[in-house]
């Protein structure tokens, strides 16, 4: 078994444990820096009543807390399934060096976790999306953006 397969095995075990504990769907994730697991997560949507508590996001939060940083440079992500659009966005913001996954999006769709609608919504023009999206108070909000732009002690990320 390769080093990568050992870490993936840990992600798969987390997916199974969370599912058997009725915490959420069968998804697990570990985040590795060097040869150490620095973050663990499984889907906790049900037990936390949180639609964002996917395995990857739970693991990212754990790793960032453990490492004392908001970015995961030099880290590897091992997910038991291809990340959904939300998780993929969070992963990109965290900036790891690589993502490994086991099951793919078609495997997930086959058991009731179909993200195709989300992929389609991301491509659709705003007026054509299923949930109305309405812009309000842009001029007021732009003032805060301008303050951020001028802020001398901001930390870029």
C-alpha cells in the first residue's frame, strides 16, 4: 500500500464511521502536511443541522485550527469522494498543493447525492438561476470595499 493509499484509507474510514453514527452522508476527508494528518472530517450535515458541514469543509476547519493558519499551503487533501462545488471552492480558497479523491461525482449521484444541478447553476446567467438572486445597496457596500482597498494594515489572502 502506498503512502497516498494509507491516507485515503483513513478518509474512507471516516466516511464509514460518520455514516454509521448517523452524522451525515458517507463522506470523509483527511488533510496531510508532510507525513502527518493535520485535519480530519466527515460529513456532519445531519448531526450539526448544517448544510455546509461536508467532510472537506469540516477537515479544512480542523486543519486550519490545528495549524493556526487560514491557508493550507504544502498540504494534501484526501477525500473519499470527488469534492462537490461548495467543497471545491473551499479547497481552492485554502490553497492545498493537491487533491486526491476515491469515489467520483457519478458514484455519488448513484446513491442520491447528485450535484449536477449545482454545476449547471454555476454556468447559468444570474436571472436564469433557480433561486432568485437580487442585488441591493451596492453603492453603500462599495464604500466598504473602498475602505478595504485603502486599509494599510490589511492582511491579503
